[in-house]
């Protein structure tokens, strides 16, 4: 019989953090992961070539984040500064600017005066109406969609205000060998304390009563535990009955299921292109742009795939594309080849090259459509107006038996990050261990 004190469903950052903490505290832990690998929305792909690894999922440490950096330091995993210049390409011109949204100070001032929360789209239409502010409204829409991968018609003004006033753009890091090292470290710590991790274990049904849980996978394997921690992305928990990856509860947990629908969960598609040279650093590009782009880290545009970044300060031949929010959701049914074609056309338009030229330079490519994947169904969470109340419900254990964890349950300025996931995983482990909230 597969029996444990605690079964954790999901081996992403939150699930592995909880497993590590609980196993080290002497609990018998089983982790069930639906995919054929650990990491969840972290996926470092290792290659036997000049390109040693690529980040297909989470890539950056966004700030001096105590839990993430503390864990990296404890594991002896090195990380490096990733701060770099931001450029905007618009109608043939490359510009750098601290704020790409006009009237930024006025926007923040009006947000600070807001007394009742609303979505950012409605706020912008009310506070900045008419043609005069048309460009500003579009810039905000692009920023919320791209950076937060959120739907501007749903994203909370209060949450965005908190995020925008706590950003530290100078403190950006990359993990030298990729985020996968951190996932491996936590998994190994769990296993070193007798924890078990099973891959390709797709949970279908959870039968529960206080202090007793029976979990059944699609293969018919049954697991028994006193408690279960659901470290599953919101998009999967929001999936309808019968959809791949959906989990059914017996008896239903109606309040939690209703609360889950109040969690915003974004859409994103990431494109990683490896070329035979960093042509954006070439003399030809410098002449075309009228300036050197050697220090370019991020590039924003109005192209079909609008956001791109380099590996600066490393002078790599990797160019990464990103599209988020409703625009990414609109493309979730596109084939990888279709998305690649749009990516190459976007790069060609920006750098005044032909797609044929780019294809000749292209050595390898990856399209990661996180929204279309059945065990992720999206990117990362964002707050809607009713999310704070929903988060309170989901952070409250159900009969000291069912527990939820994930970056969407984090309450702080680093929303939607690995830091948020690790913090939530650590906190739920403490609640399970000691009954504190």
C-alpha cells in the first residue's frame, strides 16, 4: 500500500519546497507529479553543445529575494547579475528610456488616490479618457499583458500599484546553470530524508474525510495519507470536469473551488532562438539602428511577438521572445511552427533582415506554449479584484486535511515569481507541521 503522512500533488517549486521542509522534519512524504520531470513551470533544458542550457520556463530572480537567494546560497548554486539596458523599437527607431509609459508619475499619483479597487482597463478609461491618452492606455495594456501576463480587463489596480511601487529593476539575476539546479537540490533533499517522488502520476480523484485521504491516479494507483497538499497551478485547478489534468474532490470543496475561479492566471508563450551569431551586436545592426546595441538586455516593440531579450551581460547567441496576456491566449491553439514563423517575422521586421536570412542563421529553436500544456494551462497568477478574499479562503486548511499552495497564494510584492512559490511552499509546510497560519 502506498501510504504516507502527507501526499503532495505537484513537483513544482512550491511542492518541492513543501516536500523538502516536511521530509526534513521527519514526515513521511510522497510527491506525485503528472509530468515526466520535476520543476513545473521551471524547465531548464540541458544540451550537449555550445548552448549548455536554456530556460524554457522561469528564467530570472526578480530582485533581492530572501527565500530564493537564501536557498541558492545554502545549496552552493551560483547566480549572476542580469540587469541590462531596456530598448524600445518603434517605427524604425531604437530608444532607451527609464519609463516607457508616458505620464508615469501621473499614473502612479492617480493610482495612489484610488480608494476602491477596480480593473486597470476600467481605471484607465475613466482617469485617462480620449485620444490625448490613447498611446498611454495602449502602453499600460501592453505592460500589464506582457510583464504580468494578465488580462487588463481583470487585473486589480491595487495589486498593480503595489507591484509597480516595489520593483527593483537593478536587482535582477540569472542562475548560472539554470533554475533546474534548484529544483534538483530540493528534490534530493526530500529524497535524502526518505521522501518519494513519482513522475507521470496524474491524479484524478481525491476522496477525503478529516484526517484521511485516498488519492487515485489515471492509472488506477491508489495512495493513502492523513493530509494532502495541492501544489497544482491555478489553471489546472480551474479546469472543468473531464478535462485532462482536472482533479475531482469527493466530497466537493465548494468554497475552495469557487475561490479558485477568483484567481487570475495569465497566458504566455516563450520562444527561444539560438543563432550562429549575435547579429544584434554587429556593425551592420549598429549602422541600421544608429547606435550600438551591445548592452541591450530587453527589447520592446509593437510586433506580433512584442518582447525580446538577450543573455546580457553574457554575449550569447540566444534571443528570447515573449508574448503574454490575452494576445498569448489568442494563440494558444497555434502550432509551434506557426509561432516560430511569427517570431522570426517579428525579429526580421525589427532588424531589417529577411526571414530567409534569419533561417540560415538559426541553429536551434524552442517554442513553449505554457497555456496549451494540460498540466500548467497558463503562466503565473495575478490578482483580480476579488482575489484577496479568495486567497484567504484557499490559505485556510480544509478540516486540517486539504491544503493548497503555490505562487498564487503568496501575499507580497513578488507576486507571480519563483520566490512566491517557494515562500508559499515553506509556509504551508509550517502550517502542516505546527498548525500555524
